[in-house]
């Protein structure tokens, strides 16, 4: 039994070594990739469920390696956070998305919102506000058309710090959405104290919506909560028409998902929006 334990221990630490080595390898690769412009931003339209018209887009980061492979942000964002690279990377995404917003406005899309994901590592950084202000100023992006998405898990930590930060962010004129809403446990009284503008229903609850009668209960609750608190609500990960119809019937005004459009490059978004306007 003793030798088995030792063997087990040996195996465990070796696999951990492999994992750490893999993480370090990816960290270097990511840094190189960022320096060599292998990273780019794509945009996924957000639409009004009643009119089916595009109202804005969410900026999403992509990494394509020189051999053509895509690495998912679910894999590399945690590494960027862990290594600190997310500070520069996040600032670059913010600036790129703001510039795209300005370009879209020049092309005549004046009522279009740009949503930008913000990692908690960025958010906690002492220069976060300055980075935000600079991105707005240097691109000329109108703050009232920029939204930052923070996750619900982030909203639950350090309430006082968050409340203060959100107040300062609001002063720049940008709005704030809580992403992946429904996955955490923020209380109603806490939510009321946060200066937020929008709740984003997590895809998991949108997927459940067509299952059983109980399946739609969380989406329904979030929509109701939004109404009670005077917040906009958007559903993410809408993949089929039935989900869209149920959400609309429940009173959800906005949605995002493969049913309407996949994330696309800036060039593709321009084309997509022009086609949509011509219809
Ligand atoms: P998220 O913020 O929840 O983004 C939504 C994810 O759902 C995106 O995955 C999007 O491509 C995907 N999605 C959209 N519609 C559908 C649908 O109908 N069905 C399905 N199955 N998926 C859909 P993506 O682009 O792979 O991003 C994954 C996560 O990586 C994001 O989740 C976000 O947490 C993070 N991420 C991406 N870009 C950034 C960024 O610029 N900064 C930060 N901090 N995080 C980012
Ligand atoms: Ca998001
Ligand atoms: Ca989300
Ligand atoms: Ca999600």
C-alpha cells in the first residue's frame, strides 16, 4: 500500500509539472503572439428581439497561431490574467473596440453600442480608470455608446471597493453590464447598491429555456429582476428560434447568439450591418 501511495504521489507531481510547464509555454507563446499581431478582436452583434435589428456588438478576443489554429479565450485569458499580460492586452482590446465603434459611426451606424469584457485583474489595477479614459479620448469614442462587461462572480467580491469603482467608471459616461448573470448569488439589496445598467443572462439558462417549464425559471427571474430594478436585460447564447421566441414572450428585450450572428471581424461586421440596413 505504501509503495502504491508513493507511486500515486509521483504520478501526481509529474502531471502537475507537465501542467505548469504547459502553462509557462503558453504564457510565452501568448506574449509573442501579442507582439506579432496574432491576436485580433471580433464582434458579435446584439439584437433587439422585437425588431430583430442590431443594437450593438460585444468585442471578443481571438488568437490564431501561425499554423492557422485557434486557441480559445477560455484557455488563454486565464493565462493572460495569471501572467499579468491581461493589463496590456485588455488595454489594447479596449482601444481597438473603441476605434471600431468610431469607424462604425463614421460609416453611419450612429446608434450602435460597443460592449467590452473586463477581467477582474484589469479592474483591480490602479491605472484602470486612466486606461479607460485614454482609450475613450484617444479614439474619440463617445462614452455613452461604450459598455463594460464585468462578471457576476467579480461583483460579489469586495463590495465596497466595487461600489466605489463603479461610481468612478460611471463618471466617465460608460455603462456597465453584469455578465454571466444568474451563475453567482448576488442579493437583491446588494445589486441595488451597484451602479449598473444591464444584466446579461448566462447562456446556460438560455439553453435550459426550451427544456421543461422549470427550465425557464431562472431566465424569467432575471428578466423580472431587471424590470424591478430598472435595468436592461440581454440574453446570451441564443441558438434557435424557439429560444428567441420564449425570451421575447418573457419580456427580454435584447439577445445575442449564433441564431442572429457569430462573432465576426470588423470588416465582416461593417458588411453585415450594411446588408442588414438595406433589407
Ligand atoms: P463571454 O464574455 O461569456 O462571451 C460569450 C461567449 O459565448 C463567446 O465565446 C461567444 O463566442 C460565445 N457565444 C456567443 N453566442 C453563442 C451561441 O449562440 N452559442 C454558443 N455555444 N456560444 C456562443 P468566446 O469568444 O470563446 O469567449 C469566451 C470567454 O472568454 C468570454 O465569455 C469571456 O469571458 C472571455 N473573453 C473573450 N474575449 C475577452 C476579452 O477581450 N477580455 C476578457 N477579459 N475576456 C474575454
Ligand atoms: Ca461577455
Ligand atoms: Ca457571458
Ligand atoms: Ca457565459
